[in-house]
C-alpha cells in the first residue's frame, strides 16, 4: 500500500470537505475555496473529521493515482486553512519591483520594464528597503498556482552562477562558479 496514500487527512476546525457525485472534491475554509476533480476509479470518503483516499486494486496506475490525489487533497486542506507564501529576492544593481494591485512591474536590466498580471487568487506585495534587495511576497491558498506564478516570475531573469544576479527564492543557496583565471 502507498505510504502517502494510506495516511488519512485531518480536517481542521473551520474547514469543510465535500465529495460531489461526479468524484470532485470541494474544500472550503477561511482562506478560500478550492475544487479538484479526482479520477473516477479513486475513492474519496469523508469520515469523522478525516478524508480517506482508497484505490480499487494494486494496479500500477491505481497505486500512482492513490498517492497523487491524497497529496493534492492535503495541499488543498492546508491551503484553505493556513495558506501558502513564497518570497523571492531580486539580486542585482538597479533591479527593482513594484506592485500595483494585481500587476507586478519588474525592472531587471532589460531595455524595457516587465509588467506581469497575476491571477486574482494570488496576492502580491513588494518590500523595497534602502541598501537591501527588493523582496516579492506571493500569498495564495492554491499551492499549484502560487508555485507556477513564482516559477514564471523567476523565468524572467534566472540567477546566473558567476555573480548570482537574478531572481532567487529567499534562503536559496546558489552554486557559484569561479570566473576565468588569468594566465601566469
């Protein structure tokens, strides 16, 4: 049996989980509400404040889907109760960020600014302090969406290995390379 799939998901106070007849899981909590369609052969049950995910057989695809859907439902429950936060840091001279509602304006050393429109489910804030790198903070209840948005923002200027300039996650350790050495 799947180690992850067989673990029951505890439902915290203030969170409701409902399984619709078309095998769709609906999770509602203080931070928002999420919907996840589940494969028709995977069984999802809500029993005494726990969500239980079961599979019909030991088939390879059933084993794979068992752990997958248990993890997705767990991420939904944590998201609507606590939420997810991702912080990114802009490292580089003159790199700047500005948030105006759902539009993130980035100055990353290109000849033009980058205007990135965020989905309405993601909240953004930018911390600009003197003598420190700008920090972009993303908040959402949807773990998949916030990760995708963070990856897209990072793709505008990935950190390079020589000087470390670019957009990196706060706390991320970059592998640095030595530059050219002079001939002696």
